[in-house]
């Protein structure tokens, strides 16, 4: 696993940085992506731990596993633009489809069922799974927190689970789940199965 490069699209935001930090702290090679390579490099330097920064396309191209951590409103456009770079790779989608109004956030129901299902539709040559939707970026980014206790399901289409998802679920120090449990996952459960 540590020989693989993990890229994080939208990795300059709290969730992307939090996941990058935990993965790097567990010894993973990590690249964070952004619409601006410069911003990604700045944020990568702040994280330290050997995390690198690049624009989203370069991040996808140089990674073996790619986490999607952009807001819902940018999800479809970004993934459609990276279809070639993401072909043949494992894509881990942690995007919660949310709208915002004066009262705060509210859930949206994507036409495809969930953000990850939209990703799977847009990326037919990638292996898309859904995970990490419920993890707190605040906890992930807090260096005084040694372990983030969580239960985490990875969801995907039928077939054996992508190995990295199983390993992250059970083996990454500070970013590991002890057993499958609830997490914000695809809205339509019936078409996807836990991996
Ligand atoms: N925050 C949490 O605690 C949390 C927890 C679980 C799941 N999530 C999910 O993780 C995702 C990221 O959350 P976040 O709080 O880190 O979000 P965020 O800060 O709003 O966005 C993350 C990054 O995405 C990029 N971005 C913003 N708008 C974009 C667009 N239209 N197209 C492409 N890229 C865009 C920005 O990077 P650049 O400007 O550098 O490109 C931004 O730094 C969300 O889908 C959220 O539902 C968040």
C-alpha cells in the first residue's frame, strides 16, 4: 500500500487536507489537487509529511488511487473533465450531495442516486467506491487526535472490495475503522452493496 500514490481532488479544502494528513501520517504517499497548482503546493507544504501538491489533472494522472473531495456543485464537471486521467484507477468518492440555504445545509438526491453513483456513471473505466462521507474534517486535521475512532463502510458495485479500501478501513493508524457501521453513503442502497 505505501508504494501506491493517493491523490485527493479538491485536496485544499478541510476534508481533503484532513484525509491527506491522516494518510500521510500513516506512511502513504499523497498528492493533493486543486484548480490551482500553486494553491495545492502551498497547502501541501503546510501539511508537511511529504505531501505534494499539483493541479487536479496532474494529481489524477500521477495517482493510483484518487479520493474525490470537492463540493457537490463541482463534482460532475470535474470528474467528466478527468475521465482519461482516472481510467483504470480506484476512485473513492466522499462527496455529500448538499444544497445550502439560509437555514444551512440540506440533502439533495442526485438523479443517479448518489454522488458516487454519478461518479460511476461519468467514469465507466474507473472503479468507483464511496467512503469517508461522515468523517469530521476537524478531527482529521487535529494533530493532537491520535486516532479517529470511526466505523466506515466502503460502498461499491458488486464484486470484491478494492484492496486499498479494506486496508484503510482496517489498517491505517489514525484513520481506521474497526468494523463496518453507518456512514453517509449512496442514497439508493439497493443498487450498491457494501464492499
Ligand atoms: N468538511 C467536512 O467535515 C466533510 C466531512 C465529510 C465529507 N465531506 C465532503 O467532502 C467534500 C469536500 O468538503 P470540504 O469541506 O473540504 O469542501 P470545500 O472546502 O468547500 O471544497 C474543497 C475544495 O474543492 C475545491 N472546489 C471548490 N469548488 C469547486 C468547484 N466548483 N469545482 C472544483 N473544485 C472546487 C476547492 O479547492 P481549489 O479552489 O483549491 O480548487 C476547495 O478547497 C464535500 O463534498 C463534502 O460533502 C466534508
